[in-house]
C-alpha cells in the first residue's frame, strides 16, 4: 500500500458518545456522496490501517460522526483520537482532483499566478470559519490568498505547484 495513492481526508478529533463513535474533521470540501464510502484508512504507527464504516453522518461544515467496525467502546475510540484519516485517490471527484482541496498537503508547494508568475511558497493554510486562506512567504513578506475554486485553478502533486488566478489588484496590495 503506497501512501501516494491516498489523500488526507481529515482527522479524528474526539469521541462521540460511549459506543465507539468518533468525530472526524474533514480536510476535503465538496466530497460528494461521502455516505457511499464503505471504508477509510487511519494512520497508526506510520501505516495506513483500513477500517470498515458501519455508519457515517454529516454534522456541519466538515464535521462527520462515524461508527467504525471493531471500534466499539469509548476506550477503543480514544486510542485513535488525533490520528489522520485517509481515503484512496480514486474516491476524489474529478473536479476536486483538478482543483484539490487537500489543504494541508499543499504546504511547501510553489504558487504560480497566471499573470504574475511565481508568487512564493505556501507556509501554511489558515482555517477560518467561512474560508481557508493560503499564507505564502515571498521575500520575508506574507501574502494571503483565499483558497477557493475560483482562485485556485490547479494543483499538481508531482511538481508540487499550485496554479492560481488572483483577482486583479490582489497581489498589488502586497507590493
């Protein structure tokens, strides 16, 4: 099993109830039909371990409640808190594959604007309630760009680049 064949789906944040259910904070927006997902992979000791899903329910803005097979008590659920959750790349919808929302995976990627060229390197993704923001370092300056479908036009995992189409005037405010 090659980790490059998977994408970071989210993190297990806490237990939910006492029967082994867990809360998953997702990193991927617009993953349609998540209810059809039959299994997920949790990184345990640097290995992706598959878990079959018994039940999964969307709560709000990227939060899911999941009941996983073999996790049947609160103490079992506590063992996987703060672990990363992965899904196979083939489950990403075509649109998401082209304009990915794998936010944390893009840290360290170069950002290329279609008119301005190379902007800099992504230092972090800021997670605000209604939007994620790309923080880019360029000549010791921080540049902030919204991480939206309209602005981020492509992400290339092989070349580690993010192509953007910044609105006119956005980059000029940082000069």
